[in-house]
C-alpha cells in the first residue's frame, strides 16, 4: 500500500486548511455556520483529489457533500445514528469522521473500505454495499433505542434508485404503522421533480417542518381524536393543500410526514430543514434533490461514467490509459448477447439496474423493445424471466453473483422447480478486488448446486465463456454460466464456436501422481503448477452435472486428487466431487482448494487470491505439502503408482 509522503500531506493541508482542522464531527460542529460553505468547497476538492489517485466511487459522493455536512453539523453523531444506503456516496462522511488522512489508502489492501464498515469506525453505524437496506436497519435501531429507553435520532439516507426495491417499501410500510421516531432522507438525484425545485419549494419544506405547522398538526390530532368525522375532513384538507404543491401522497399514505423537495446543494436550506426535522416527532421523510457529480464539471457531464472510476487526471477528467488487454468476460457476454439476439427473435434480456456493469449497453440500444432494466429488484428480475419463459420467449438474466443471492428463492421456486428455460449470466463470480466482501461472488456455486435440473458452468477462458453461454441458451431448461470480473487469460474468441456437450470436462494436461480438477478461473494457475509438479490437469467446465466418467478415471490413475475453485470450499464444486466419489465407493485422498470460511477484505484480485492460497505459489505449496503427507502415510501405494 503506497504511503502518502510528507510533501503530499503538506500540500493537501495548504489546499484544504479548514478541512485539515476537522478530525471529527465535533470539530465540525465547533465551527461557525458561516464557514460551512468553505468547508463544502474544500471537501469537494479533497474528494476529487483523493479519488483521482485511488479510483473508487465519485459522482455519488460529490452529490451529497452539503447533505453530509448538514447531517454531521445538526445531529449529534455518532450518538445519533446515520445509516447510509449502498454506501458508495459515503466518502465525504469518511473524510469528516476521522479518516481524512487515510483516504489515500481507499480500497487498497489493509486500507479504508470503499463502503461504510462497522469495524472501521463508530460513525459507520451499519455495514453496507448492497442497496435498499438502510430503512430496515434504521428502523431496527430506532426500535432498539426505544426498548432500551434511549433517546436518539435515527436517520436513513436512501437514493431514489434504492427506493425502487421492494425491501425499502416493506420497511416504509412497517415503520409507518409504528409509534417510533425515524427520519428517512430521500436523496433524489435522478427523478424529474414537479413542481421544480427552487425558492418556493424550499420555503414550503421549511414551513412544513417548522414548529408552528408541526404543533398545529399534532395538536389537531389530539383535539379531534373524539370527533372522527371532523378529523377526517381536516385531514383531507391538509392532504389536498400539500398535494397541490408536492408529491407527498405516497409517503403520507404510508404514515410518514413528507417534507420537501429541497435543493440539496443549498446549504442554508439543508441546515434549516434538518434542524426542523430534528425536532419533529414520529416518522418523517425529507426529500432532497441533488445532482450526481455536483461541483466537478467532468462528473456533472458524465455522472454514469464517474459513478465508479479508475484513477484519472484531476484537471481534465481523462482516465489514465492502461495497457491494452483482451476483452473482459463482461464484454464477451455483451457481444454474444447481441449476436444471438440478431439471430433469434425470441431472446429477451433482463437486468436489475446493471445495464452498463453487465455489458448490456449495446444490446439496449440495438434491441430496446427486448431489453428490460427492472431497477434494483433482483427477485422481480428472476420471476419476470420465469413468466416470460412460460410464454415461449427465451430470457437471459444478467446479474452479479452477489446480487443473485437476493433472488435465491425465486431461482428455486419460480425457475428450477418448474424447469423453465431461463439462462442466468452470472458476472463477478469469485473475488472482485477493491469492492471487497460485499460484492464478492463467493457463494453462488454452493447455493445453486443443490437445485435440481439446473446446469451450472464455469469457463476457463474467454472463448469457453462464449461457448457456455451458447450451451446454456440452447439448453431447454434452467442454466447458469458464472464468470469472473475482468479479463481472462487472453484466448481469442471464435463467434462460431460450437456449444459444449453438457456434463463433459476435458483433460488439458497429462501427468503423474496428482490430478488437478480445476473449475473456471483455476484452470490457468493449475496448469502452471502442473508444469512444475508434473501433474494432470482437467478443465471440469461443468459444476453440475459433473463429468462422472472423467472423475472416476482420474481417481483410478492418481494417488491424489486436488479440486480448485474460486468459490467457498463449503458446499462448492470440490464438495460435489467428494460426494460423487463417496457415492461410488471410491476411496482416494482429495485436497479441496478454494475460498476459506471467512470474508476476504478489499485488495487487488491478485492480492486476494494470494491471501487465499489460490495463486500459483499458494497452490504449489498446498499440493506439495499434501503430497509430502501422503508419501509419509502411504508409501507403498505411492511407490506402486509412481512405477
């Protein structure tokens, strides 16, 4: 991990002198309010400075600078709890909560996480990385505080995209029925707001969150409790008047007092409204309108591009060019998708809010009527595909491995139980580098392998990925192709390559004594190790169904079997091999190598693999030790097989 030099630190202090004096929200609250606009300017500048060097999420954080300042200035954090949804907008929060001098280590091994993380800071009240959890978590905290007799404010900050998920509405529905104090802040950076945000709506928001309106509202409830008809009439009048000037009806019906919309970049309005909201009882929803990338021109013009970035030139916004490499697995999928759709009008593509991330941008432009971005709704995406399959179209669901976890029941009940023809293109299988444990695809083989009739494949290279997508698409039933983040070993892709025979692996190297049964990404390092140990290597290709004949033959011919996978060992592909051997009554030593039974923190993918012992050196060491132990315990059998 690179260290910031003293000159770098000194330059940062000179450029951001006010920010340099803030090591905690208490320091921020000690400043006069008149200095906060300058803090906001320095905070935005420091954020761009940092992320231009480290990479990470940028546009979302730029959009919530004023809101973050307001929350930590008005509320007594960490005693008051602020829960961020997803967390990619939380860099300003990290900077203000004692981690400014460590921001250069962002998303690097042993450095700061790119997301809120409870073990990192007491100000990170809830660990996140996936969307739509904030309201549920905040409600849980509010209920717990009430049960313990503790008075504190609890605030959930959720974006308009995350609010589209069913879980968020489940939480709103529950919270609205309770006698609890809870603030939900809707950070709206994409919705078209009507009426437009401006001085009038800011004034109305402050008015509707002020003591006069609140006391009249609560007082009228008490006074009219015994006069239900009059109370109903007054309630209708209140909703009618508010409905004329703001989109409050939905949240009011759910039991929340709606305030807003306000301009999230008008710091004065943000502070005044937060102060009013802080004093309000019950459930309230503050609607704040912001702009992704605000204050940094390149990000304002390209908020999607600057959502998650690699290092770039701060002055121009141009990204640093990396060495030319082959296509990523994501691009291989995107090309296959377009080519197949051009030939087969039955194909439809579905994604839960990951169009660009899943490589579907070209498809969305070329086949807009056959492209369905359902928003952050993984459960709906899978069942939508199931419904389509019932009517004779062929849906392809592009989804990250860690997001498929959210749709497990739908995969079981709606797809596999009915043996429906749905193809799942599962991206980010295995370790994902800087995004860390929240986005790692460690478990998909383990949770999908028990499902009857599901074909599961893991490609060893780019061309095999395309072949497997073709195989899964042509298979008349549920099929899952899981591939990693990033580029492969550099195998050229043949668009006309045939589909693969289902359930058949292939030997890719012949050796002695040791047979390495490699799944997906582990084929390449297995081959390197095999050259040094003179081992046999099998590219297993299929996790389900397994190649029974190949496995039994390898067991007969070798003294040690080694399974390798970029999935947790527990219940993964290696477990499938040992289950098959046990069922066949075959006794042979098996070394299972895969991801350990613990979470792997953010680092580069290479560093993570080394930490797990899945790089060439780690695999070589594990196999060598297993061989040494085997020779000690069963020398006669080893001698026979060696001869």
